[in-house]
């Protein structure tokens, strides 16, 4: 009679053999992909170029894939059955809510004081501005994808509408940034409604294809309508934002007071307390732009959190879960979808307006499909419907490629590998838990 020990030993041996087989298949696939991508390179020689080989790097890549896949297969086979139940335990969820209660305010506090920290130079502040732009875009798309469940692959179109609206209004009507900002959001919302009408009956993959086409239509129109949008040359000399009418420059035009002179009565005494003199530096403009996008992002977050608890926000979540049940409850899917598209597009328009004034130059190349893909990746990676998850994912997706510039041609390879690892270990997103809008028996304690 076969003993239990022998049976378990055979089972363990079978698991190991299956894991090795799976790892060998993964390594073979890696070898096929790595030979053309990594194994060959162009080498400069006298009079031209020749084809060189880097097969040792292919061997290293296959070895890393084999080891990683083997470890993953063995860990998956030996994970205790109660591990998933432990993660879903009420105590762990309560601890996560307590941690999340102070993580958000802590991040906001850090963002506010970041330009004043010792390590904050022009590069760091400018990098923080880029992260905040994508945080705002992620929160805007989170309304459409995370709350309403409408897969939008053309979100960059509304970003472009906001940017071009601001640039054209500022140049032709001589309006300031603060005057153009609400108009840019309004125009983007109108385009959101325009997109919403043709896709009212579409869901899933079909909706994604239509929104992808809409984004490309907008980009091609901007590229070819040269008399209005400047075509491939784009629009330049876009005005910068002012502080209560004071431009952030060293010498302002006649009749205007520059920023450093405008705030000198308050700033100069404070600077003298620290033994410094108050004078204009280019970092003033960089910091001012940083605080503008921080303010816009916080407004987006506050609006999203508040509207989730309103009837329209609950209608979005009902539509995401089951459209047929949503109809049976008397909710109008048409108005619900249009409101989600319009509000999500409005915040993209605000972000596009800021992008235009920050860059001073825009062109259709800034609004390609890859931008929509990055914004959607931020929402999915962070956890659809999670506000804090969007912040963490935006920081990861924007900062990781930036800090990996030293790896040159391998930067995007590392970026893709990191994305794959995160989605393998956290398929629901970095922060999958979301506080429900309505609780049947009151707010959970703990």
C-alpha cells in the first residue's frame, strides 16, 4: 500500500517537474524574443556600420526569466490556501483603512512644502509638476473608467482640446490663463458629450475602439488644419499665467509690475529674517506653475470624492456593475454616460490648458495615442476607482522612466518588466480596496 508520505513526495516531485517545464518554456520564448531585440546591434566602423552580436546578454536574459518563472511557479504551488483569506480578513482591511486615513493628508502636506525642501531644485520641482499633471489626468479618467466603467482609449483628445482652446483664446482674444481656464474645460466637456452620443449603445471592446478612433480623429484634424491650429508646426508664444496680473518675469512690460516687486512688501522682510535679499529668480515661475497644477489636482480630487456620494456618482457605479439592472432601477443610462464623459473631459481640458501655458508651445505630437495608454495604465495600475492608487501609479509610471535614464536603451525594457511584475502580483491594482459610497448598516468601525 502506498503511504501518505510517498504520495506527498510524488506530488511534490510532480510540482517541481511541472514548474521546471513551465520555466523552460518561458525561457525559450524569451530566447526567441531576445535574439532580434537584444542579441544584435549596429556597430560603427570606418566607412559605415556592421552588425554585431550580444549573445551573452541573451543568455543572461533567458537565465533571469527561467529563474523568475521557476520561483513564481513554486511559490504559487506552495502558497497556503488560507493566504487569500488572510488578506481579505476584516482586521487587515480595517488596518488598511486606518493607514489610508493619514496617507492622503501626509502626501498633500508633502506636496505643499516640497518646493521649500533642501533637495528641491528646478529639476525636482519640474518633475513634480509633470507627476501632478498625470495625477490630475488619472483622476479625470477615473471618473469615466473607474466609476462609470466606460473604457476610454481616446482620453488624450480632451487633453488636446483643452490645450488648443487655451492657446487660441489667449492669442486671438488676448485673454489671461485664469480667464481661459474655465472656457477650455467647457470646450473639452462639449467634446466629451459629442463623443458620448455615438457610443451610448456600445460597451467593452467596441467602446474602446470608437474612443480610440475619436482620439486619432482629433489629432489628425489638429495636424491638417494648418490655418487654425498651425498644423505640424503647432502654436508657439503661448502666454504664461500671472499672479494677480503680475507677470513672473524679471522685467515686465510698461504699465505692469513684475511678480518679485509686487510681493516685495511682504517677501522682503521675511527674507531679511533669514539673512537673504528678495530678488527675482527663475525658480519663482517654476514653483508658481507647480502650485497651480497642485491646486487644480486637489480640486479634481475633492470634486470626485464629493460627487461619488451624490446620486449621479451612485448612478455611475450602478452603471459600471450592471447596465441592465441600472435600467430596471429607473436610472437613465444616456444621461449617466454623458455626464461621466463630460465631467471626465472637463478635467482633461483643465490639465491641457495648464500644459499649454507651462510649455509655451504645443503641437499634435504632444497628444498621441501613447499618452492615452499611459493615463489608462495609471488608472488600471493604481486600482480602478481608487484615488490614492492613481497618485501612487502616476508617481511610479512617470518617475521610474525618468530615474532609469542612465540605462539608456534598456529603460523602456525595464519599465515594461516592472509593469508586468506589478500586474502579476497585483492584478486588481496597487490599491484595490475602495470605500463604498453607501453602507447598508452604517460605516464600518475599526
